[in-house]
C-alpha cells in the first residue's frame, strides 16, 4: 500500500498539539489523515473549502462513564499551524455514504442525526486515493464498534469488498524498534491492524450470519433457492397471521421489564455499598482485637488462687477500680481456668486512637500524592532545558524550540495561584523553582530576540544585494515577497510564544523588522518609479493653455498624454496591494491583536462575508492561549499598529510624489485622471485595516489637488495679464481657449467626483468675467461692444458643455444675463443718440404727469403743441436717413458680423416700443395732434 499521510507521526503530533491548544483535556489522537478537498455549507455558495486534516480522537472517562469519540476537522492558519475548525461527535453518526457520482470513488458523506433539523449540508470529503478512504472508513467503523457499541449504516460500497481490502492490506508489526520514532510507528501500525482486523471480522461475520439465517429460513419451509415466489407468498401469509395475534401485548410488558432492571441496578448498588462498609468495619475490628490482646490482664491458674472465690473477684474488681477503670468486664477463657478482665473506658480510648491513626495514614498517603505531583511540576526536563539555554534556532529545530516554549509557558502558569493551591505558593522550593523558570524565560527570550533581529536584517540584505529583485533598464520588475514571507512564517509560532512569555520583547523585534523591510520597500519603489518614468513615452513640450497669441491657443491640447496617467495607475496597481499585504502580514506575524486586514486588491474591493455562519473558513482572532479576542481588546492595539506601519512604510511616499510631479510637468490636466484613480483606491481602503496606506493615498490626493490648484492659479494669472495689455477689441483670446480646456477636462474626469473640476471652473470663469469687465471699463465708448462680443463668444463655445455640466450651465446663464444687459445699454445709447429730442420730450411729459393734471401739460413752458410740432418736424422729417444712420453706426461698431442681425432686430424692436409709447403719450395729452402712426414706422423699419 502506498505511503499515506495517516502514517505521518509529525502530522499526528501536530494534531495533538492543536487539540490540546483548543482547550480539550484528556483527548488522545487515534488517527489523522490529510484530505484532498471538502465541501459542506460552501456547496450552495459555489466555492470549495480549503484543504483540511481529519483527526479521530478518544476521550477516556475517569468516573466510570462511557468513552467519547470525536471527529475533528483542522485547518492551516496563516502561520502554517493547524487550528481546530469543526467538531463532530461520532455518537451522532448514522450513515456513511460513498458518492456514486465521483468516478474515482474517493468522495464520501458522513450523516449525523443532529444535523437533520438544521439547514446545513452534511459534511462531504474527498480523499487522495481509495486506500486513504478505506483506512479512514475502517477507523471510524472500528471506533463506533469498540467505543460506542454500534455500527452506522454503510451505503454505496460493498462490505465484502471492504473486508477483502482489509485482508489484503493488513500490515505486519515491526517489533524490533529502538528509537522513539520507531516506537510511535509500531504503535500506530498495531492500532491500524487492530482496526482492520476488528472491522473485517465484524463485516464478514455480518455477511455470514445473514447467509446462514437465509439458509435456515429456507430449510424451515422445506424450500429451495429457486422457489422465490412460493417463499414470498408463505411469508405474506404468516405476516397476516402474526398481525392477527395481539402482538401489542408483548410491547406493553416492556415498561415492566425496564422497571425490574432498574430495581436490580439499585439493589446491586446497595450491595456494593454494603460490601464496602463491611470491609471498613472488618478493618476496624481487626485493629481493635489487636489492641485488646495487647492491653488485657490475664490471670493464670498457677497463681494458687481460688478462682471461684468471690473474694478474689472483689480484689480484682477493686484493682481495676483503683486504676479509675469503670465497669469492669470479666471474660472467661474457654481453654483454661482463667479470666480476662477489661474495662469499658480503655476500649473507647483504643477505638479513638485507631480512628486517629487511620485518619493519619490516609492523610499521609494523600500528602505523599500531592508532594509527588508538586515534584513533577518542579522538575525541568533535560531536553527542554538544553533547547531553552543553548539550542539552535535553525528551521529543523523549530519544532523542538516550540515544544520547549510550550512547556515553559505551562510550567510558569502551573506555579501561579489559579493553577496552584495558595498554600504552596510561598514554599521555598516553589519560590526557588519559579525564580529558575524566570531565568530560563529571560535567557530564551534574549537569545530568540537577538537571533530574529539578525535574521530579519540578513534576509533583507541578501535581497538588496541581488539586483534581479529590482527593476532594471528596459524591464519593470513587480516586487515579489513570497519567499521572504515564507521564511518568516517559519518563526511565526516562536513569536507567538515569545509574546506569551514576555510581551515587552515584541517592541524591539517590530522595530528591527520595520527598519529592515523599509529599506527593501523604498529601494523597490525608487527603482520601479525611475524605470517607469524612463520607459513612458510622453511629449517633451509642456502644454500651455491660456497664454500666448491667438494662433497658439491649442498647442497643448493635441498631444496624447494618456501614458502619463497610465504610468501613475500602474504605480498604484503594483504597490498599493503590496503595501496592504505587507501591513496585513506584519500585523499577524508580529502578533497584533487586531481583526483580519483587507486582502490584496487593486483597487481594493471589500470582500463580503457569507452571512455570518461561515465558521468553517474563519475561526476568528485568538490569542496564544486559544481564547477569542473581543473588540475591546483589538481596539487598543490599532494605535500601536499604525505607529509601527508608519515606521515600516515611511519614506516610500517620496517616490509616489516624484511620479505625480513628473506627470504634472508633462500635462497638468492629467492631475484630474490621477485624482480619480487615487479616489477609487482610497474608497476601497478600510480606515482601521492599513492606516498608513490610507494616509499615503490621502497625501497623494492632497498633492495632486495642490498641483492642479497651482495650474489653475497660473491660468488665472495668465488671464489677468490681458487687462494690462494695450486697448483690446473683439473677442479676447482666453474665451475660446477656455472652451477647449473645459472639453479636455471633461474627457479626463471619467465619472469621478466633480468637486475638483467644479472648483476649477468657478475660479477660472470668475477670473475671466472679472478681467473682461475691467478691460471693457478701460474704454467707455466700446465697453458694451466688448462685453457683447465676448459674452456671446462664451455662450457659443460652451453651449454643448453647459447642457451636461451644471457648474458651466450656471455661468452660461450668468453670461447670458450680462449679454442682454450690454445689448440693452448699447441699443439705448444708439437710439438716444439719433432721436434724442424726440424721446427727451417724451420723458419730460411723463415726469409732469406725476405732479399736474394731463390737460394742463400743453400749457407748460416748452411743452406746448407748438413745441411738439417743432420736435416732430426735426426728428421725423428725415426718418429714413436717421434710421439708416443708426443702422450704419451699429454695423460699424461690431467686429463680428454674426452678431449684427440679432442686434439690429433688437434695436428695431426697442425703437418701435419707445415710439409706440411716444404716440400713446401724444394721443393722451395733445389730443388729435397729427403724428406718424406706429404702422407706418414699422414699415419704414422693415425696409432696413
């Protein structure tokens, strides 16, 4: 038979250590084997569980109770140490079923009756081969038979095949073994052989009994094997006859039988108690007879006394009374003519003394047992003392070192008050032994700490000296710390025991680990960032967006700079998961009592935990003693952990800053893309998981925002320089360039948070409008024309973006309002310039209507009908020429031909509204005074 993990003595010892660490006392590991894979509750979730180890354990009862058998499922922790994951009681095992769907035949299901009422799938396991499956099933069946006196139902496999397999694969014993490992192998082989033989005999005997019963049944009915139909019909008839009988009366007698059995058990217990009491009484009477024989007064017949004389009897009585003995008792001796005289008082004294001696004997015996136990506690095994004081810390000896640590921890705790009777604490031997153990602890902690500090430094120095670990010219190298972590995990259990022995020793060890690994991480980040910048193809000339002449307005928008943001994204993709992994490994390796950190991911997506009943995958956080840690215990360590992570990863941010500054110099707008990338990574990090990683991302986001704000400030300064130039007309250069800049910024935002972009829009547009107003005020004659043309250009260039960007829509409406106000002022100035007397007369009349009656206005100075006729003649006599002059003046002041049609339409409408108001005033104040009608004026305006 092939070598199986069931023969691995190291695996069995590791299982025993894990079971003992879980708090189970008195359990012995009988059988252990590795499982290829298992599936339980995870089958519905569509994923497989991690590899496990199955162990069969037996707990021997010391109080006369039945032995208990368990099936334990153990898993490997992050430190490659076995930990308990599941526990099944074999007394609930009802069925063992081999899955027929598995062509290999290595998959089986264990059915437990206590899982039927729960919504939990029965445990399913897949062994590595058929031999491993048969060995495990044989061991389970044998334990059920020997320890629990029953066999579960076997489905999916022929018991005859099992028996034949057991017979062919029975292993022989090797009695000539001398070493301890050889003894363990022999015991394991013997146990396995007993398991195989017992189960084989049971299965074969079961098959033989069934065959014999069938033959006997057929012989009873005088039938053969071929008469199956007749045999079936005969059985049916007898079954009907049996049902016709009152078989239920047999069942009614069962309670009576149970009552009789209970009475017999009670009587047996009483008889045992009586037998114990009789032995005690017999012992006491024997001691009493010996004392009586040694203290009685015997008077022999050769003393020449008349034994029947009552005088001598009185003398003896007086002798006894003179000794203050009460109630003398005379005992005649049957063998001679003599008597034994004994008083009642000495008998009571003798009995009391015997009881005291017996009690003293019992106490002395108990005291000896306690002293033996105490001496056993005080004894230091030689092999453990050698490992603690001068043993090597090589990987091959780590198991022995861990065993020595476990013994030392247990020995120190066994001499403390909760585990030791308080009366022994101040004994000199206990105090001396406690001091000796403390010296051993201090010596071992000092040696182990010094070794680990040197070990961490040597590992990192070896990696730094090898250039193949870092990025080189023309080759980007992803940092790989798998080998480093594997070597460190070898000493994970040692660190756990060092924490339980002396928690203060972890501080220097953590500092040494942080210092060494910090050098490696900074070197990796620096080499990677340098090669990343060197290998990225980017335009050499930086982009200039809002300065220069009109012809150079787009010199920075045509070059493709996407490789810059891709390089930054690659930097985060490589190093952020690495830093999170290093933080997680550091927290667990250095025994911080904190929850499980976020797994590696870029960007980090929080893994949803399945429901909360996933006890098979996550056993929770445990301290070195195996106790679950509460949230209150973990929160106290987070501050210390973040300080250590600061020391572990400090300095690596400089390489990230260098990449950000390099990208800013090439294209400042790429800060938008980098800000979005950083924001996505930042949203995926937990605040309490890797504090420094989150702080690094915060600092990067602040750095990128500061650089982008610097770009916006420079752009605002470029805009403000325009007001210092010589008189400007037409559309200012920064108006169309801003539209191109806004379009490019919207391309880079890609659905991220708009706060950064909206703030930039607000600052830029506010500066643009303020500068435009200042430039317009520098020349009052052309102020409105400058405002009209530039606000119109702003609206035309940002029309599409304003429909999708709320911030730009707000400024679009602001520009529209300013445009309308400028248009109204300019048109009004043109109208008043050409028809000043006409509308000035109208304004004077309107002002007087508020103070005097309408019929009195024609009699006022300068407002008479004669004055009205004079104004009409001077203003409307050459109306065609006046309107033509206004038309030409408006056309001459505009530099943009596109705006003229709309402005002229506004001008005509404004003039017509004012003229209609004048006509209405004349009709109301001056009656039927002749004046050109509004319709005629509309026809004249329509001709232009």
